[in-house]
C-alpha cells in the first residue's frame, strides 16, 4: 500500500459517522448508525443506536466485532439482529433545522422569531 489509508481500515468509535451501514456476522446489512452512545463521564464507548426499517434498535459494544470506515461489523446472527431491543434511554430530541426553510409565510415567521422546532426521533 502506498501510505494512504484504505477504505476498510479499522477506526475508533470516535470516527464513526451517522448513516454507516451496520452488518450482521453474515455481512447482511440490517440498519444504519443513528448515533453513537458514550458514557461521557468515563469517555467510554457504550454501543450504537441503529436505524432499522421498524424504528431504532440498540447494539451493545460487546456485540460489535469491529468498526471500519465503511461499516460496523457485528457478531450478531441475522436472527439476533432482527430481535435487537429498542434503546432504553429517553427519546432523543433534535432540532429540525429544515422546519423554517422555504418561502412560505409560516417559514418566514419562524426565521423572524428564531423558533426552534424539536422533534422526537422514532425509537
């Protein structure tokens, strides 16, 4: 290799991007990374929340074999991946940055008064 990083090199959880495919042990994609869970006080990786077709699911750090630039590789069988639990934490609240975009009167008032629109993500 010529000194440049390959596309499937292992990376830290700190470099993990939202939307990265999450794979079972058979290399079947069962979802994408929604967000990384970290115990802030200990700077400890706790796992990931995965967006699947039926909502959000939690993958514990012990169920992850490796994280690469292109995917999260889990030790879970396809059946185990299908049976993952929902995250147990309270729902994540995020600002919908696109709520007040566009030419409508509603959007203009939103921009004028600086309203923040919080949306609860599907669990």
